[in-house]
């Protein structure tokens, strides 16, 4: 695999994971205190 191919694959991966993180944070933002305490217990 060429370095350029590796880099383009990596940038796609990070773009995807950044979108996922933003979505997860938005979901967490909507979470109630009960949801948060449940997450702490897990």
C-alpha cells in the first residue's frame, strides 16, 4: 500500500470518528442526570 493511500484511508477514518464523537457528545448533552449516574455505574 502506498503512503498516500494509507493517509487518505486514515483521514476518512478520522472524519468518521469525529462525526461519531460529536454525535455521542450531543446525545450525552441530552442525557438526564439519571442517565449520567447509570453511565458512571457501568
